[in-house]
């Protein structure tokens, strides 16, 4: 699943604001803000939408491997 720190990191790699992510994912900016700050956890369906939005934009999520989950930006060819 997507963590708040992965969400912030993915936005940073894409140089997206919270509002840009909200617009791309078609969800409320408050949902992004509250998730990233740890104030609330969105529904699983919302987290799936966010993850798919990031993946479409070029983010590759790296599964937990003993060091914690991570992500990177897909290489452009």
C-alpha cells in the first residue's frame, strides 16, 4: 500500500504540488494534505487511485525488502 512518506516522495520526484496530485487523481486536496500529514488514512480505494496515478506518471514502487518500502522514477527512453 502507499505510505504518507511515499506519497510525499513521489510528488517530489514528479515536482507536483498537493493540488496537482489532487487534480490528477480527481480527489480532494484535503484528502492528500491529511494523508501526508498523518491526520487521517484514506480508504483503500483512494490509496489505489493515488498509486495508479503515480505509476501512470512514471513512479515505480519498490516493495519492502528489510530496509523499508521505496520508489524511484522510471527512466525515460
